[in-house]
């Protein structure tokens, strides 16, 4: 067990291929983690594979261990709400509807969503892509409210709106104050955003902060120290803007436990997890 693990949430990305979500949670609890972001992945936790009895059992497990599941997330690789074809958009929305419903069944506060991806060689006009994104919010927003969760949009470098200024402008234009925002520090650093300015810009919608390391040449979600994200810049800004939730470790590593626990200790030394 790490005495510092309780100062961070844990995203289960590194465990999606080899572990069911139940086995993953039990293992991570042994290291002191109690707050989680669960990744949607077949064989790990995938709505079409999870019936009502299984959802009830998972909800009981979460409650019995005093776990806090903050968000459900999905890799945003197979799915695209801004795809050129109506068929891809429909496929994506149908899966997202199931994820939102699962969040309601598990009493999870937020579902992480992306704005969608453009063709990198010949992107569709920005206004068309924004229309697809807003249409997705039109469908998913009322469902989220009805089942007791909320949509939290994440900054992603491969999205057609990668930057926080563009995301905030789009969400303000859409106009639904229930839609939150997840700021991923590695994603912002990769596109050369000023992390402090970005966090201040999104403070009114900020629900969760993701932490991992990367450089600015190759996009990564590495253990702390493997890239050059300026992590010490972040805690003073989080304090300034009144961010209260635990930061979420979204580290993808082949030796997950060793690397992530080492990352925890490094982050604490940089000012994270301190009152």
C-alpha cells in the first residue's frame, strides 16, 4: 500500500486488456486507491456485456468497499461523434447512450466525452463538425440528466477542437451549464498550451483534472518523469481556482503498478495532495 495513493484518483486504462473491472478495483484498493475513473473496454467494463444483475453487483461492490467512481471514460479511438458518415455517428451515439445509462445505474457523476475527430488530410468545415458535436449533445444531454449523471467534455489533441479556448467557446455557444469539462494536463501540454492559463480559462466548467506525462513530439500518457510536463506549475493554479476533487492519474504503462506508484510519490513531492 502507498500512503500517498489516497491523494489521487486512478484511471483503469492500463488494466483494460488483462483485468475485469471487479478484479482491477480489488487489486488497486490494495495499493490505497479509493477513487476511480473506469474505462469502457470489452472484457473490462463494456455496457453491451453488462446486464442488470451484473450492474447491481458492481454497484454493491463499489459501495461495500467505499470506492468512489467519479467518471466513466472510453478510449475515443473506435468512436467518432463527428464522423463524416451518419452511420458512424449513429454507431457512436448508440454506444455513448449505453455508457451514459451505465453511469446512471452505477450512480457515477460524469461521463467523459470527446468532441469528435476530423479527417487529418481533408477536414470537413469546422461549422459542420460543430453541428455534429452539438447534435450529439442534444441527444446525450437530456439522457444524462434523466439517469442522474452528466456529460464532461475532455480536451484531446486529436479532436477537431483540441484547445481549451476553442472548447470553452464551443460549450458557451451551445449554452448548457450542466456540461462539465475534464482538463487533461498531458493533452494540453502536447499542443503547447500554457497549463495555468488553460486551467483558469475552464474553471467555471472544470470537473476533473487528468495527470500523465508526455513530450511535445510524440503523444503519450506516460509515468511522471518519462516526459517533460511541468507538473509543479499545476498545484498552485488548482488552489487558486478552487479545484477540490482529487486529480486523476491517467497513466498508461506496461509496468503499471510500479510506474504509477512511483509517479504518485513524485507528484506528492511536487506539491500534489497537500492541503
